[in-house]
C-alpha cells in the first residue's frame, strides 16, 4: 500500500512539473508610441533599369513622421514631408550620344550610310528637379530617405531606392560599331575632300592645255 501511495505521489509531482513547463510562454516587448521602446526600420527596393528620358515617381517610401532628408548617391537632394514623401526622378542624360551640331546631323549622315560616333559623358539625373551626376551605365544609383519612423519613440526610419541607368538598347557602354562608324565618317570626309581637290586640279590642268 505504501508503495502505491509513493508511486501516486511521484506521478502527481511529475505531472505538475510538466504542466508548469508547458505554462511558460515567451513574450516580446511591444514598441511604438507610449511604450518607450523604439522600433524603427531600414528598408530597400530595386527599381530596375532606366533609360534616358524616363521619369518615375517613388511614392511607396512610407512610415515616416515629420521631415525626411533625401540624398542621391550620398549628396543632399532636398527634403520630404508626410508619411509617404514623393520623390520624382528623371533620367536627364544617359551619357551617350553627341550633343554637338555634328551629333544633331546624325540622321542626315545615317541617310547616306554614315554614322556619327557617340560621345561618352557622365550620365545625369534630376531628383525633384535637382540635377546630379549619376553613376556610370550599368552601375547602381541610390536615393536614400532618412527620417523619423512614425508612431515610435523617435526611432530612425530609412528607405533606400536603387536604380541603374542603361543605354537605348539596354547596353552599359559605347559599342565598337560607334567607333567603327566614326572611322568611316572620318575617312569618308577625307576621301571626299581629296576627290574634290583632284577634280579641281584636273579642271585647272585642262584649262591650261586649252589656253
């Protein structure tokens, strides 16, 4: 009888310990307004490839409070307000093409089978109508918004927006065809000049013979 009682007591003790173990729960400390605990954020997104002439608005950088500071590749780019400040970006120049008068005559040269070489420059973008030099073709650019996270105890909020500038065909640099076209144009013009000089010399020679 004593053995039975001892076994029952041991079983009850074991059951009690198991029940206590299962009753334990893990809780997380709440954060946000009124809790005294900061819960900021650090988010990012890649907006993909962009070409010269593209204009796009970034409107999903949300969860801010008050004034937001913007930077483009580390350079100050103005401020924003509200929980979802809007940023407007225009790819002003992809760094390819020739802005000179010769470049503007490219369609005329193309009509006769010639090609004007592309002048390589630094790509440029406008961020909220502020003009910046951008990264080279194929290299990511970053627009970063820093501010205070909404509904927190002054915690930091950060959004990083990446995008990459590419050429008209999606390329990331001047092509060998451009350089070949420049050679064709250069030698074609030189050849045309030589032909013109030769023709003038021939006409002058004939006139002397006639005289």
